C-alpha cells in the first residue's frame, strides 16, 4: 500500500520516511547523552516518565494533522516512530536512573542494559536476565506493561485507521 494518495514517491514521502528513520536515532542520541549518572538524575528520570505520559495527548493532537496530510499513511508512520521512540527512551531512562541510584534493578549496569530491558519488556519477551527487585521498579515495569498492551496498540490502531480512512476518502 503506497504511503501517498497519489501512489507516487515524491519529496514529501521521502521526508516522512526520513523522519520516521531519524526519530529513533535522535531519541537514542538524547538518551545516551542525557545526564542520568550525576546529581540531576531524578530530573532526567522524571523527564523519561514525562516523555512516556506525553505520548497520549501528542497522539490525539496529531490526528488532525494526519487527516489533513497529503500523505496520511506516511504521516501516521512518522508519528508512530516518535511515539514508540518516546516510550522506549522514557522507560529506559527511568530504569537506568533507578538502577544507578538504588538497588531496584541489580541486572542493569549500563544504559544499553536499560535499553535492552525496555525493548524486551516492550516486546513482552521477558528473558529473565534482568529482574526488578524493588517495589518501585516493579511498579514502573507494571506501568510499562500496561502502556505496552493498551496505549501503544490503541494508538497504532487509531493512527492507522485515521490515515487509512483519510486516504480512502481521497481516493474514493
């Protein structure tokens, strides 16, 4: 299914695909460069949680843009890329901060460990090599699982539906 209503691969489609690919890269750069190790770690962890919570209003705000976009499916893909990146980086930052500044995650020693744990949890794989031991860590992981199962699935369906309906209305 083409990303545009015209079926053509144009400059706008290329920009949407580029945005979709660069968003996770930029999010990872911010994650690895954010000061989660120093005295301001609680601020960084809080920003991680805020990024995760901001996904809901942002998604609803972008629905209008998807409806008005020349390439609604491409715009939906770009929005989904940002939403998933925010959820992953938000939780990974919080997990890393909890691990470095407490004993909540004894298996997390690096930012990559935290990112790995977040993606494994997001994918509902759960290898068991990193386990939350503290109550705060377990509460946060439980929250991520609820976000994973409800929010992300709902947002993917909603954004995809709006984009597909917009595209169909323009073609039909």
